[in-house]
């Protein structure tokens, strides 16, 4: 028997242990079943479970559990990412606490320390995922730097290089001057910064006293200027295009060029061009053949390419001195206050520098073409479809992908340099040496490239490297391509697009997954992004400890609306914990009252209309739920389960069945107990993907442990014939009548203890038959002292409502002051209309709509809709009293 109180913490530990011990999570390569595959996004080895993880992993587990119950050979492939920068920073911090720098150890010894840390502390998040109920095939867990995956990374790099799709080039990168490495766009965070806009005069060569004014937020970069650009159609400067200015402080002669990048409407219409230190300027420089002059070293200090007086200065020290020196020369025209976005490295925490260095690049534009075509032709479907446009926009404008990082932790690039700089790219040093000897016709010393590959390079191979590639394993044949990838929209470019490119290129044109489901971000109740600085973060492990895992999972599913972010508030989680408690209590009540699974029970043979009704509702729920899962509409799935469980099963079926169970008709009582148990057994199956723990516990009790684990049970296969339209119409009518009576009583302030009459005017034969069959039940639940059909019922002093073809008349003159109640309702209605008018005025204010945050505007519109609905109900009530 179930415990009296639902205690999720006790259930969760026990049931997870049972699942894992049973082998239920394992995929079976030799199974005749159809495979179903989800590749788990590899979590950072440094990471711990946060609320965004809870959303994405809950969704994946819902799908895996559902497909497993549908009879598929389900593989949820888990693993972790080596997280180059993040992991190296953790280990460097640990060493710094001991007064040790990584360069003191050398590369080999430092990497030993990283592996030690990884073995001891890495993978915390994988253990935390178990608390979330994740049913991944843990025995297949992979790591992006394990032996097999490292082999795959080397092969991909070598093959792409030999195909001309990887090359070395000098280009601008996002440089982190604290960590001394290039970083990806994903690792750059834009921070709003209050700064200045300095306007400088550059003297025009050969025209004494004439200047061209340029504005900049970064005066220190002017030491690397190699041109000034004006718009080709800007008549103010048409006579000086092609001439030169003399760069102040440096004395360098630099050209004035015509380029559409310069905006005639902004500032003076002239812009300084520093190709080595600005991404836009780099492109302008390429178009106009301008010199690329790098004036920073790796610490963002001024280097030897600038005048000696500035060399060695930090960039911000140099900024201050340059402004002072230009002011002293009379070349500082003005300084404006200026708030702008400054890119910072998310790990180093300092402003990044566009920095000109030699790096390794992937020809992403070539690899993107078949990846674009695959989505265009529907071979891979993106859900919701709106994200296709984001995917296409980025892929069609894709830039070369910088894949080298100046780190020690990661996959070291398999490139070796000969004495004259010739590059040899091979799988091993021995192969590189052999190639070099053939090239030089003698044995030479080679130097290996010290850089490692961008973490996204190895994770781009995840869908096939984790299952055996480059070997043609049975797992690779069976589990590639995957069925769906579940991820947030913030890494469509960085991970999804790159997996598409690499998968199609290396897997003979086959896409890595058939569907990509994109979910939103988890935000706080006000729609604000969660951050530690705001103090609005929610730790999923704390939530699980407080409310249980099932409540958190169900909440995330219920709020996961396609195309929208998830606004998470603790009261919602508490509400769904109460939902779990409701199911627990209803199940316990049923079991206490004799509900028991009966061997050979056939729901199609039910004779009681109530039992036929609940079986039909269950069947419809399964249909709707399966459709919602298929369409990745998780909020709809949660709503469907919630409505059936709370409303139809717990509130109505359990309540309406009590007189049958306690009645004198033993056959009817036995059928109802059997139906209750059977419906409950099917319901926990339907709920299992969403709320796995409580359903497994209920299943174990209901089946007395005799039917195995619920996680391995089959999804309900319910025949259409179980939907009984007549039974549905009859019981729905009973429920609607009781609900309308209760609603009217509440609206009219009828005392709870008062029993009132109810008369139906214009009742059809069907309605009269329903009254005859269910009158005692309706009277008890609606607190009526009289219920009958009466075509002559007086409406004076009575509340009225329509039920089907009949008009329900509820005389209230004996229990309330009808006129006073009418006036009260009118007053309440006027108050609500006043609130609606205030909201309408606010929503008609263009300034409010322009300045208010989107969530505030949405809240006002929702409030108006709710208020209007309440006003309409009160208006109906007033009308029903004849007022």
C-alpha cells in the first residue's frame, strides 16, 4: 500500500537505482527493434547542473522514455566535452594557489595535472544528471579527448587539410589578452560601457592648415592606422580622395580612400581605418589594399611597430597618453560622452582585442553549402520552423572558421614545420617525418605546432565520433543518423551548423540528425535573464531537494512553448508538486477502496456509462498526448496530461464513482474498481516520460511488482472503439450541469450549506433520461434539494443558465436578497470596466508601448483579457437575474 504522504526524495533514490540496475537505459545493437537516437550535447567537464541544463536534458529524457515505451531501441548517447579554456583555467588557478605557473611545469607535466584534475573532479554534471532522472546509456559515456574521439579529430583535420578545406592564414581574431588565446564569437560577451568618443584632426598632406576629422572610441589603435575612408558620394571630400594624411604622432603617410563603409550621416563622415585591430576595418583594408599594422603584443601592450615613446604601455595607459599628446599638438577637436558595447572574453573577463595573427581556418563556406541544401530540402527539419531563417542567414553569410587556440589543453594540431617553414600535416609525427624526408630528400628536424583545436571542432564530430568513426562499426551503421537533436537557440551557429557541415562531409552526404528541436532560454518570472549578479538564479538540485524531480521536470515541460523562452517561478513548481500529490492521494484512495488490476479485464466490455466515459477520455488523452510529443509541443503534452489527471480522473471520475463502489450493485462496483485500477495503470504509463519517479512508484504498488518496471513497459495501445460518444456526451453533460450550478452558487453568494431547487425548462427526452439516471448524484454534488424538468418554472427571482437545449432555472429568493445581489454584481461589473478602461488607455499610449519592456506590455494585455473575461461572466450573472 502507498504511504499516506507523498515523499519524492525517498522515491527518487530508490527508483533510479532500480532502473540502472535493470539495464533499462541500455541500447541493444543486436536488437531487431527500430533504433531511436538522441545525442546528448556533451556537457563541459568543468560544469555543474544549471537550470538551462535541466530544461534541455528533461526534454531529451521525455523523448527517450516515450520512444523506449513505443518499442524502439533507444540510444541516448551521453558524454562530456574537454572544454579547453574553462578546464585549463581551473587547473591554472589551482596551480597558482601553490605559486606554480603552467610554464614552470612545461606542457607535458601541465597536461598530467589536467588529466589528474579531470579524473578526480571532472564529470560532476553527469552524476547530477542522474538526480534529474536522466535515462542515458551511461556505459557508452564518451569524452571528447578519449582515445577514439581523438583519432577521429586527427583524421578530420588531416583530411580537410589535404582537401584544401583547412589552411593557415593571417587574419583578425578575437584575442583574449589575459588568457593569451584566440576565442570564438560564442565566448565573447558584449558589455554596455560608459566611455568617450574622441574626435581627432588628421593633417592633409600638402594642404597647410587643412584637416580631416575622424572619431574613435579607441584612440590607442590610431598608432596602427593605415588609411582614412570617406563615402564615394560624399561631396565634401571628393577633392581629397586619393590624397594622403600625415598620421599624427607617427608621421606615417596614409591614403584617403573612398569606401561605402564610411557613413556620411555619422560624425564627420570620415573614419580612421586600422585593418589589424578592427573587423570592419580589416575588410575595408582588403578592398583598398591598405597595410595591416599590428601595434599590440599578446598582452595588448604597445609593440615595436609604434613610436618608441609608447612601446610597452598597456593599451589603456597608451590611450591616456595618446589623447594628452594629441591635445598638446592641437589635434584634439572634442570629446563626447559615449555609451557603447565593448566585447569581453567570458572567461578572462577583460575586453578582447581584434588581433592580427597566424591561425588555422576551416573553409566553412564550402562545407556550408550541402548543409544549407539539406535543410532546404527537408532532409533535416528545424522545429520551430522560425529558426530555419536564423540558420540560413548565418550559413549563407558564414566566415572562415578559426579553429586554432593558443592553449595546451585540447587536441594538439597535427601540423609540423620544416626548417624553411613548409607545413606537413599528418596523423602522426612519424608520418610527418616521412613526408618531410621525401620533400627535402634528407632527414630534417621538425617542430610541431603548439596550438590546440577549438573545442567546437571536436564536438562538431559528436554524432559519429561517439559511435566508432572512423571505423565502420556496427553502432555507426545502426545509430547514425540520429533522430533528433535537442538544444538551445544560442548555439545554432556554433554547434548545430558545424555538426551539419562535418556530418554531411564525412558521412557520405548523410545528415547527422533528422530533426533539430530548438528550445528557448530559461528566464526568471519577469522574463529577465538569470545571472548570479542579479541574484535570480535557481539551482535545479535545490529545487529537486525541495519539491522533487518530477515537479521540476513537469514545470519545465509545461512552460516549454515552441519559439518562446521559459519564464520560471517557484510557485509554478510548487503547484506541480501539488499536482503530483493530487495523483498520489487519488491513487491511494482508489487502492484503499479496493481498486485492483484484474486479469482478463476488458475495458470494451464495461456496462457502466461512467466507466465507458473514463476509458474513452483516457483513449483520447493518449491520442492527443502522442501527437503533442511527435510535434515537440511539450507544453501541450503537459497540459493534456494535467487536464485528464486532475480534472477528469481525480476530480470527476473518482468523485462520481464513489456511489457505485459503495452501492448495492456488486457487479457494478467490481467493474468500477477494475476500471479504476486499469485506467490508473494506463495513466501512469502516459505520465511516465514527464514524471518518471512517481509513476514508477505507483506502477510498482499497483502491479505489486509483478509486471516488471514501468520504464520498460509498453506505451498504451488503445483501440478507437473504446471512445464511446454517447457515454461521453452523457457524463460530460452531468459534469457541466454540476459545474454550472456550483459556479452560479458561488457568483450569487449562495451559502455553502444551503440546498436550492433546480428546474429545467425545455428539456428534451434525452435530457430527461439523464436526469432520471443521475439525479441523486447531481443533487448531492451540487447541493440541490430538488431537480426536475419543469416547462412552467417561474424565472422571477431566479438565476438562469443554458445547459444544452434546456434553460436551467435556480430560484434563489428564499436564500439570498436577489435585488441586493443584483446591485452588488453591477457594482463589481462597473469596477472591472473601470480597470479595463485604464489598461486600454495605457495600451493606446505609444510612448508606453515604445519604452516599456516587452514582458510588461504582455502582462498588461494578459491582465486586460482576464479582466474582460471576469466582467463578461458577471454581466451574464446580472442578466440571469433579470437585471
